[in-house]
C-alpha cells in the first residue's frame, strides 16, 4: 500500500525538498501550513496540482503546532505512516527577540505533536515513525568536531528550544517505545533558503550588486565557522533514518567547516568581483551570544545508513549564486524597461 507522510513546516526549504523526495518515492504527502493572508506556498508551487484533478498525491492542511487540538485532528484524518516535524521559528537571531514564541513553537510544539502521535498509536494500534528536526546549534561552543556524544551547550533561545524538543523525543522513545529519530542537521542551504539567512543574504546581495541594483551588503560576525551542506542531500538522510530497523539519533554534516568570509570569497570569486568593496559590518547583526565553530562528524550516518553528502561546498555556493544571478538579471531587465 502507498505510504502516507505528514510534514510540518512543509512550506520551508527542507519541507519542499522532502516533499519532492517522498513524492518521487510514491508517497502520499500531507503538509501542515499556517493560515496567512498572503500565499506562503511558493516553494511548493511546482508540486501542487488542482485538487479537482485525479491522482493527487500532495495535500495541505491548515494548522499550527501551537494548536494541539487542530494537530490532533489532522493526524486522525491523515493517518500517517511517517511524521516529519520540520516546523520551527528557525531564525537564531530572531529567537533572542521572540524567545517565548520560539519556545512555544519548537519545544512545546514538538511535545504537543509527540503526544498527538502517541495517542493515535494507542487508539489505532498502528506504528508511526517520527522524525524530529534537531539542530547543530544545540552544540553551541562544544569543541568540534561535534557528534552524537558531544555535549549540548546551547547559546540562543532557538538552540535551548531545540534541545528541549530533542530530549522530548528521546523521552517518548524510551518511555513509550515509539519509533523516533532525531536528526541533528548541521547548516544546510539551497536556492530555496530564506532571504534573511546569511548565505542567501550574501548570494542575493552580491548578484544584485553585480547587476547594479544595490551598492552595499551589511553583515555581522564574518569569522563564525559553519559546516554547510545542501538541503536536498540532507532531506534524504531524514528519510533514510525512518527506513532503518531501529530508531536512533544521527548527526548529518559534511565534515568541513568554512567561515562566512570563505563563503563571501567563493561567491564573489564566482561573480568576478571583490566583496570587500561592498560589505560593511553592522553591529545589529551580531548575536548576544555567538557560536564560533561548528563542524560535524557524520560517521554514524555513513556507517549505519549509508548516507553521504553529494554536493560540495563550492557546488553549493555556485548553485545559489547562479539562481540569484538569474533573479537579478530579470530585475535589471524590468528596471531597464521602465526607463
């Protein structure tokens, strides 16, 4: 029988790539989306079909992890085989400004979802495999390379909330025998990355500068080092975790770390320009507590799941630059037509 998957956070970067992957594998995919006065499904537009057509495999349901009653209703109606919890207030800097909301969505939202899934299993006698999106930010300033045994030293409300969600998952797995996997994903990027995240902010700005659409790019700490991979590779690891015979926690990373300066060098070099002529430091973009150096050891995922990243750092940067350069060219053409 066709498997059913329920994805929270399906409209995000990871959700859209995961939906693509599961649809390609023959799944019926359901996603929970927040009600908004404007369309927030752009990343899914190439997957969406008119609900009046036959053979529809993607279904969207309004809901929010702050509303446990609605989440319970969706789970009971969908009857999923797999649940992927990707929903979050995912911006680390914003979490310092909205800590209560961040904790409500990530920590308490995960608890609500776990409890709804547990009740569904008890009432229906059906196994549901659960993926929890943990984060490398949980490691904070733990010494690299970080793996599944590294201590959690969170440095932001976002990271603290992710630690709580991670531990809720472990607790429900140990207490109730649920099939729950925590994927501790290090930074993963793509052309679908949100425009306020530093990698996409860089590729958007540099391509616009290249096309004479803007002059400056304002950034914060350029020395922070991150292990950057491609989101399309990482969602495959999520799926592989839930296909393995036993539930566990896995670090997903490339094993290479690069600074924001390195990212700027690579992106501007591809555009044949010098970022130092255009970048200025703005103190507003510094975090109250910085995470200096993240680099993951994904040896466990390599050995047990057979997962390895397919996309190099250089390929990732060039992919993002090419995508945003095309956007900048279109914007330039529109501006020229108005003159």
